C-alpha cells in the first residue's frame, strides 16, 4: 500500500470539502478506510527484514495511560519510551513506578534527552507530547519511510480532539517541508522523528529554551538535513488544550525571536522580523536586499504577444530599475 491508499477518502477535504459533513463524520470515513487496510499493513509490518529500535521521548505527566496504551497497540512493537522529568517528588515517583509496571519498555530519565540519547541503542528518535495518542500504524509508517528514503527527519499530519476525546476539533494537514515557512511559523510541533545519527550531529538540545527546544532543534535540522519527508497521513491525536499549551505571551515571543535570530545568523541571512498581530507565534520576515540585486522574471507564453506586452508594460509602470 502507498501512503495514500489507506487514506484515499481524505483527499477531498485536505484541499476543500464542499459537503456539510462534520469533522467527526469526516474522521469516521477515514477510520473506516484505515481499519479496512489494517490487516494488510500488519502483514507488511511483520514482513520487515530490519526492525530497528525506535526511541520515543516525552515529558512526564500524570496522565500518560492513554498514550502508553496507544503505544502498546502499535503494529510495530520494537520501541522504548523514555519519560523525562526535571524534578522528583513522592507523587512523581509513585506515578513513574506504576507506569513502569505497565510495560518493561518504559524508562524514566531525570533530566532532558541529552542525558541518554548518546547512550541508547535506538536508530530513530521520536519526540511527542505526553497527551498524544498514536494510530496503530504510526510507528510502522515511520520505519517504512525511513527505510525507503534514508530521511533525516520525518513528520506527519495529525488530529486535534476535544479534551474528552469524543469530538474532532481540527485536522492538522501539514505542508511539505519548507525552511522558509518554518522560520515564520512552527508548523511541526508534535510527533516528529529524527534519524539518531543525524540528531546527534546537531549538538545538544538547548535546555535553556523551555517549551521551545523542538523549534530550535527543527531550525538547526533545516540547516543540515539532506532529506525531510512529510507523511500525508493522520497518525496522531492530541487534545485541544495540549495543542495550545504554549501561550502567546511576550516572553515566548522573545524566546522564539531569539531562536530565529540565531538561526538566521548561522545561515548568514540579514533580516528583520516582527510577530503578526493576529498570530503572535508567527513572524513576518523581511530580508535585507543586497544593493543592485537583480531578479529574473520568466513569462511563459505561446502565440499571445498582446498579453505579454500587457505584462511587460505593467512591470515597467510599477517597478524601478527594471
């Protein structure tokens, strides 16, 4: 199966859905297609010749049971879950011990991912929030794409659900990877996978950026990655409160601005950027143009001289130094 075949019924609303169906009704159609193909995907997964270990990293939370259950229900079972926590108290210790009893593949790490990434034996590293739940084929899809493309970084589409999990709030249809877009907007914020050797080559995760380590890591990845792959498939769910867990406050805007500024300096780009009034987590970036810089304008045409004349005249009237 191709990545699209299991979700062929989603194409209509990925672009535009002209029906009156609700998000939940649309998702029911998707789920029906996925469940129909799940046995085939399971057979493909079992036939894999190489089954590398996937390291899943997520922060500690008191509400991890559903996330762990979704991991236990994966078609691809060669994974380890590393739960990170900066501070231990008696309640945290009790919760961690109870989680470890759920599955022997669950590990607890005091501190961030830097403390163990170098030592673990996994081939791929996945970052996700502690309230995220995965579709049964999610980890298999990651392995499938990594093995077929030798990608450095892989991400997918997702679904935002109500806190109760009973309603579909929004479909997160992510675009193909664009460094330019990532500078302006962090369109990848959950369930993102890295080749382990690649992520280690980027250096340590900046622990001084609470809540924004992933954004900094993504921009550093964009500077060096040879191949980034988007899986056009809804592979994860996240509650609406978690998807908005990083508030748009002045301190976060300043932190995000600093991340972008350092990224631009590493890339040798001179620019100015301002947060958009309606979307303070997004930025309008204005690049400093070099004096005398020229732009080539290509006008494709065939037997339409008058139209070409209109186009050229409009450029002459509106542009200087043409």
